[in-house]
C-alpha cells in the first residue's frame, strides 16, 4: 500500500505527545460537531469541544482518545490536535467524572441569572458527560 | 586536647550526616530526571500555541481601526499602577541558594517598583511563609447583590504590598489543572481591570548547569512565543562548575539525550504549526478561535514556569547535597588525622613515663 495517502496525526497535550502516527482517517470533535478528516482535506482550523478523537487505519487503527478544550489544525497530509485534556478512555476515572458532573450541575443550579455562569456550568457538564460516555464505551467494549 | 573517644564519636556522627546528604543527593537526582523530562515534553504544546496565535493575529484585526484600541482585553496595556507578582519558590529547604535567590529577586522587584500597589501571590511554602510574615494578607469585602448579578468583592487595601492567594501543595503534585485554575483566576482579575500587569519570578531551568532567576512579564501580552524577561540573575561560573560536578557523580547527563533531540525536532516543527501559507477554512470565526486560545496561552506560560522551577529546585538540591557530602568527607579526614595524632601523642607519653620510671630505679 502506498503510504502517500496516509495522514500524519499528532495529538499533543500540555504534558506530553500522545500520538505521533499515521492514519487513513481521523474523527475530530469540533465544537460544532464531529468532522472526519481524510487525506487531502482542505486546510482547516477549528476549536474542539469535549468528545472523542478516533483514528482509523494506518499505525494507529482503532485508537480512541477523550479530548476537551483545544483546537485542531488540518493540512492535506497532516492533522495536529492540541488539547488541554487528552486521555485514553481506559485511563478515565469514572468516579471522578461523575463528581465533575455533579459539580457542573451544582454550578448550573447556582448560576442565577448570569449567562456567563450558565455557559461555564454547561461546559463543565458537557465535558463530564462526554468523559463518562467515553469511559463507559471502553468498559462495555472490554467485557464483550 | 580532646581525647580519642570524643573524636571517634564526632567522626561517627559526621559519617551519619554524610550518608543522609548522599541519599538526599541521589533522591534529588532521580526526581530531577523526571522533572526535566516533564519540562521538556511540555514544550511543543506551548510552542504550538504561540505559533497559532501569531498566525491568527495576521488574519484578524486586533486593533480597532476606528478608535485605535486593542480589541482583546489581554493585549491591552495600561499604566502599571497595580501589579500582581507571582513568586515561585520551593516547598522545602536544603537546596542551597534556591529559595534565597528567589526571595532576593522578589525583594529587589518590590524595591524598584516602590509606590505601586503590588499583590504578591506566593507559590511554594518557603516564599509564602516569608512574605506572609512581612506583608499583610489581602482582604475583600463581599458586596450585597442588588440586581441578581453578583458583583465582584470589593478590595479593602490597607498596605502598598499585600499577600494574596494560597496554594498549598501545588508544586508537590503539579498538574496542568492546578495551573489552569491559577491562570484563569489571574486572567479574570486582569480582564476586570483589578490589576494592570502580571509578572512571575521563578528559576528558569535550561539544564543542570544553566539556570537563572528571572522576572518575566505574563500580562499584558506584547508578543507571542517570546519570554518577556525583565530581569535575570545568571549562575556564577563557580556555581556552574559545582553543579556539573554534582551531576556527574549523581549520574545525571549534561548532554541532551535522545528523547530531547526528538522533542527538539518536534519543537522546530511546532513553530510552523498553524502558520502554513494557505488559506485555512475556519470552523469558527478566526476571532473566536483567537479569543479562546489567548487565556490558554497565559496558562501555558504559567505552567511552563512552574515545571521549570520544580526541575531547578531538584537540581539546586542535588548540587547543595553534593557539596554537603564533600564537606562532610573533608571534616572526617581532618578529624581522623587529629584523632591519630592525639592517640600517637598519648602512646609516646606513656612510653616516656615507663622509660623514665625504669631509669629512676
């Protein structure tokens, strides 16, 4: 197989470089919905929301990562994802995520009439929920 | 003259001390290796943030063409009347001049900014304890809410310099989340115009033999990807030689390792991140992306400073403990010499007594 149609994917968090591999397709949770990137995609820059980065094909086939708060740069042959939070689903502490969710709900209840606080609370909730979803899927996958 | 028994006791005690300092040195060396790795692996992220901001800056109008004002609050410069100074020291002592140098640099900064209102935010127990004794803590007055909007608490300033915030254990288990909380708080205060500038004092760590105490401006941001260092204190040649010697005996390499070379390559590439000469499709408006990234840039700068400071602290402790171990060795040598001399003298005296006693018979 010609490796000319392989994307070079990088996932970088403040602490380390999690992924530096090739893939044929990458799913990225942009803040306005998932986008799938194939080789030759037009250059794109987007903020990412809480969700999962999924890699398909190449060296990194089948890998998934939970990410939040970051952005992605797409070039025709390269995808670079920068995220403040980036974890493997099996590394997620679901108890901790549950606590975060509760904390978010408390924030939401206490927000009063301030739009800013609501946004903040919603963000915490969204992050915790997708974190839980991500870890849940991994647990279900390992049992089957 | 001291007797042999006393000297023997002292030698034993110094030997025990030497064992402790040697153990501390090896522990610091191990911790240093880990801290060094963390500091290095965090570089690409920071470099990428800086380069993407730089590239976005060219695509949006930062300065409002009508009023000539900067649009983003974090880029706005104001006259420096109220300054926030973040002081990063260590949690523990036994690290040679590490904490002293930080405190000296801070004191110097406070002295040269006389007449301004300065808040000292101390991270690390050593600095916190000292500045708390020296300056009063900041007090805030909660204001009753009138219209559903909770107003920001009102500051009750009683002194030119006050200590603000408390972060116990932040350095011990340094995580990005902790740095983020700190960063968000600082950004929040800056945006609400409670402070006009933010500086950070910390030990910059380039390698075991290249460290310096720096005062760096974090806010307002003038240029991306550059450390706005306003003051710095380099290591002396003597300190450097001692550090190199300590590193050698502790098995810490001075040369950049393979992992570091990889990162270096990555970092070079990171600088190109987001700067390709193509027209990007922006999922969101460039301005929105820019606004979202800017506060993160501040956080990443703070995180970077904290990581470097932790690595520098371990390096300083390793060097200090190496000197202590060497000094203990010297003391042991000189005490052993004295002890042998004393013992010899006693024997000689006894022989003379016996001989002269025999001659008198």
